[in-house]
C-alpha cells in the first residue's frame, strides 16, 4: 500500500525586500505566473526610493513601499518598522532580494527561520558587498550564488541551495555578475518552492531537503546528491 499524497499547501505569502533593480523579484513574479511557485507577493519594500524593483512590482499590481532607513535613529528602529509593515501584510516568509541592509536581531527574531537571502558567491566565500569583484581578485575558477536562511551574521546562515558558475579569465565584475544572476533567477524561486512545500528542515547549520528530487529535476548545477 502506498502512502496517501499530502494535500497541496496554500500559496506562501511573501514580503520581498529590495534595494535595487529587482531582477530576482522579477524572477519570482515570473515563476509565480508560470505556476512554478505557489506564492503570493503581498508587499515589496525598498529602503531606496530609486530602486528599479519598485516599478516592476507596481507594474504587476503588487503593493510597493519605500521605508527609508535614513529616517530612523537606529538599525533596530528601522527593522521594527519593517516588521510592522510585513506583519500588516500577513507575510509568512521574508525574501531578501538584493536588499543591501544588515538585518538586526529585531528582524531575525520576529521572523526566525522565515527569512531567506541570496548572495552572489558560494558562501561562506566572499561575504558582504562586491562579491563578484572579490571572486575575481582572489582568482577562483568557480563562483556562484547561495540561497540561505538569514541569521545574526553576514551571509553565513544555513545554506538552502547553491549554484556554481565558472569564472573566466577575461571576466570583469559585470560579466561574472551576469552569469551569476542567471543562476540566481533559477535557484531562488526553487528554494522558495521547497519552503512552500514544507520540505526544508533546519538541523543546526544544515538544511535538510525532504524528498530530494532527481538531478534532472533540479533547475541548476547544485550539490547534486541527496542524503
Ligand atoms: C543580486 O546579485 C544579489 O545576489 C545581490 O544583489 C543583487 C541584486 O540584484 N545581493 C547581495 O549582494 C547581498 N549580499 P537584483 O536587484 O537584480 O535582484
């Protein structure tokens, strides 16, 4: 006798935090439209009024807000405003997509194990800003991107998915960033889909993926074996 399939879970309610162009935000919007990701983007919040991602959100009828960090006396006060806005929209999972602000314990505690981030390097390599230039300067032959759960630290939370790209001899930061971006747009929707399906379990530093798919079903070159 085979076990009964569990009923599909409802779409996960997302709050997306951005500071810039929002191409990862666009990848999420597109994945939802294609039916690859059961999610609803309840709100997009930027700390930068000039962020291009705000227009992308509004174009798709998504509530897009600016909360300028410069209007707050401390990082914690800014995060309290973020938490209030995210809660007001019933957000279940916070998705940092090029959000260039460190989150304080206020945010991490309010959404413990429910904040994802993406970093354009193979964590723990090259944390912080200019990860692509750091990779070129170091001389690595491969770099990539990492989706991880945010903890109190810089780009060092439990890893969910990574994708690898080659670093070419004639790369500059822009050409490497473009190659990495293409993989980011594949793995971020997938990581969120795994969360929505209830398949991610954090065990200490490690994230266990339940019912790990066959390699052919994985949308990027990632660590290709399940346990
Ligand atoms: C992405 O490459 C993302 O990995 C990076 O910002 C870019 C945002 O692009 N994030 C970080 O560097 C965080 N440390 P986008 O605005 O086009 O999505």
